[in-house]
C-alpha cells in the first residue's frame, strides 16, 4: 500500500526550553522565520504524503491555529498590498490535510502513536518527530519511502553518532543489506553499557499497522511511559524491520545548542539573511 499519512506527536511539555515553552509549544519555536513543526510538515509534503495527524496536548492550540486559515490576517495583508506575505500565509494553511487528536496524559511516544490507530485505519504510515530538523537534497522521508517500497517492512531513520553519545539514543544492531540500508536485528533504548553499534535512531519512522498490536501489549517503562522502541522489539519477532542511513544534515532542535546551530545554519542558507549573518559571525571575538 502507498503511504499517505504521517503522525506528528506534539503533546510534550518541552521542558528543555523552559521558561520559553511555559506558554508557547516547543513545536512553535521559530527557526529563522518558520516554526519548527512546519519544516517537518513541508518534508512530509515533499515526500508525497497527503494527511498529517498531529497528536496534541494541553496548551497546544497554537499549532492548530498556525495551520488553519486566518481570515482577518489575510484580509489585512490584502488591503495593505502585502502580496508576498499573503501568499506565504495562504500556503501554510494549504500544505496538506490536517487532523488532530489529543493525548490527555504524557505517557510516552508509543502511547502517542497508539491513540492514532482509528485515524490510521490499518495502513502503513510515517512518524515525524518535529524537533529533528533534517536538511537534505532529497527529503529524508522520501529516502525512507524508497527503502519501504523495496523491502515492504517498517523503516527507521538512523545516523552514525560518536560512541560517546550512544547512551542518548535508541541504537540498532543491524545487518547491512544494501547501500545505507540495514536489516534490524535488535534495538536498545539509551544503552547504559556497550551499545550494539553507533547507528542511532533519529526522529523519522515508517511503521506497518501491526505496530498497534505490539503497542497494545507493551508494558509501561520508566515514568509509566510506553516506549516505541519496546514495541518495535516485540514487532521484530514477527516481521522484518529495516533501517535507512539517510543522506543529509540533522539538527537536534529539541536541544538548546542544536536549536541555535540550526538557526545559524538555516540563516546562512537564506539569500536575504546570509550576508548579514556572515558579517556578524566574522565580527565576533571568539
């Protein structure tokens, strides 16, 4: 089946960005001139996905407002002759079709995905973690879809990280089956000892609908949360899972340093900001 839908878990509290995220959803923090979540939504559209399911929580209505039509603002921009701004605003609400569901308690990534079962309707689907920003010539999800179409199994995005950082990620044990493609033999969430590899799972997934059965029997872990990695370890017993080492630069914009790096990198890519940012950086006494 062709993959049409993508799930965006966005119900977390964003505690790493407090106090900024006390009143503003982390997903709405601005990367140059667009909120973080919009970059991932644009990646989904560029990959051919048609429907975005956003899992929200308390205090996340700004996300829904951002992707909705704003009649008053559009009329104001039109009256003032700001055609370019009007076009950009209209494009946001017309990106793809959006649906929303509410995660009432913060019970983990696995739980957030699990509550979308009725909206997915027994189809394979994509998952985007919006604070993983991936700058790539070919969208990372599009690369993963190529792997899915060939192997017809769940696909995890992976990236090589220093061994000293493997404790920060889910890590796979894999067997290489193609260029940048691995058959997953095992997964470990934030290994405390020696990691099985340095291939870390990044915030992009393609999942078959059988993941919902696995999530249904996954025991809650630390903090009562249901971990997606634990469900994938159950799923791997009955069907093959693959990993795609995508080509592109990934920024962990859910971390303050990663967020700052992403802002600098993307500002240097924009023609309207590039030269001024370069002059500013050259003038710093480092």
